C-alpha cells in the first residue's frame, strides 16, 4: 500500500504534467512571516517528493526497531560498552546522562566548557560536517515539512551533543528559551545577544564578538550573519501552552505541507511553523533552512523545541503511546519520506525510532524552565530577573544601553540600572523591607 502511494504522485505528474497542488494557499496566511514559512515548507516538501524513491520505504518489522542500537552513542569506534551497558570513554571516564539547562542557567564553568567544546568541534571540521548534513536534509528528506520534523531533529541533536561530549563529557547541550527574551521591550537588547552568550553583530550583521565571532560558514562567508528582529517572532508563553494542550499526535507531529484531499487541515500554529518564526527573527544564516545550522543558536533553538515536544509527550501520552503513536501515513498529507517506517535519511534509522523513550531515559534529560514565584522572587541566574508584579516569571536581563521601558525599579539591567527607559551603568539600590 505504501509503495502504491509513493508511485501515485509520480503517475499524477506523468498524466497531468504537473505536481499535485498543496492544500494551503500561502497567500492566505495570517501574517507575512506565516506566508514566508508556508512557501518554504512547500518548496522543501516538493523537493522531498521529487527525491523520494520506493526503496526508502522499509517493510514494517517492529521488534527490530525496539532495540537500543539506534541510540548507540559510540560513533566511529570511540569509547566502549561496560558490563552494565554503560558508555566508557577512551580516557576511562563514565559517560553519564546529559542534563540540558537553559543557557542562562549554566554555571560559569559549564558555560565556558560548552563554548570551549564548540570551538574544538569547529576547529576539527566536525561542526561543519554536521552543518552539511543538515543542509542536505533540508534539500529533500523527511526532516522538514511534516511529521518527521521532530524525530529527525531529536536524533540530529543527540548526535551533535555526543560529538561535544566526546570532547568534554561534562558538557551538555543547552536550550534557548526565547520566551524569556520575548518579554523585553526590544529582545535584541537581551544579554543573550552579548559576548557572554552568542555574541553581537557589527553594522553589516556579522557576528564579531563572543565565542562564535568570525566563524567561517559552509557557504564561504568569514562570519556568521544575523539580522535580528526584522522578521518573525520569538516564542511566547501562549505558544507553549497551546502546543502542550493539543490532544492529537497529528496536531503536534503535524502535516505542515499537505496536498489537496488530506483529511487534516493545515495549522499555522503547529510547532514546525512556530519554531520557523524564530528562525526568521534571528535572520541571516538562520533564515534559509539549508544554511541555518551554520549559526550555533540553531542548536539552542532546536533543543528548546525538543523540550516542548517532550513536555507534550509527558503531558498527553502514556509511556507506551510515546513510543507507538505516530501521525498516520497518508500520502496526501505528507511526503512518504515522513512515513513512520521510512528511512530517517541520512541516519541508519526509521522515523518512528525517533519516538523511543531511550532518548530521555538514557541519553539526556531536561532541567526545568527558569521560573520564580511571589515567595522566591529570584531566577537563580545573574542573567535573569524575576518580574513578580502580576504573574511571576523570569525575564532576560538587558544590556547596557538597551531599552528597559516598563521595568523601572526592577533589577532588569545587567551590571546596571534602568533610568528613563534605558539601562546605564550603576548599582541597583537594595530593597529594604
């Protein structure tokens, strides 16, 4: 049946001389950004359908896919498996589970270790190799424009994190919770976009400060390009609540580029759309999917997307369902490379392997998102402050010179104080109770 579905699109092209139409009219998208993402997802889906071949469909054999081998982290012969199935690194150290924290919650030692491992990965050529891997996946695979989006990127992140941990086993991949930055009058003023974290740009958009300054890119540039805030938007708390409240797997592992006759209507609020708006907000290399992994912020964004997906899984699914519920294999809804038993190119896996509980039970787990309360009005980081005026929540601190309108009287400025709507040098006066 799956093979027939794969051939049916080819026959449509032969008989009618054109590809079947998409259900969505992107010109009817609610915003210019949604229209942009809609067109991009449809183009990637079109490329993927053209490149799909019947031998990419694997006959179902579930028992073979329940083995832990797909999650084997010991790539290219590095390390060994101990007597209790644990990973022993070449230096004899035991590789424990990674603990993924929000960027701002890293200790100074953790942050510097992460940046050092990233630099070594870049110098070795492995960072660029993985950028090429994502680029090829963006040009025709089940990595975008459908249900395979979440499991494909979960596997890709796992491999990237392992590459870092083979350099330093104490390193974990941090996530970037952009909700924290979205609360600011101008998120571009967040301390996240400073030398302490992912760096600042010059007047031309080149990243020239911070740990990723003047990183060459696979398209031949001598620096990463960013154009912050000209398009798109960051995640909001409403976005997170909306995603986690969905009850159907098809609403999360969504059909984002369906053809006509797909029984599931498209949704501009699907997580693949919402995350794409953040890509647009960063701009530069992050805008086109095939170039996005040039910018290390890609990994922080996708780690957060993976966290949101895991929160949904833990909230809405049983343990059994988490490993077995995959969006239906409907050729009118998604390119067959997104089907549950299709090969997760370029990995030696199938898409449903990405549902395994072993990822978050053996490989990594997530730290809670930063939070505060009326009783504990602090966020536990020098780079965050607690806005406890109505509903307590953590907010990114603002760089000197940045807008702090609305936060006067709060500890909103990093190494400064908020005066007349701007962060200036100074010491926040102590609050006397």
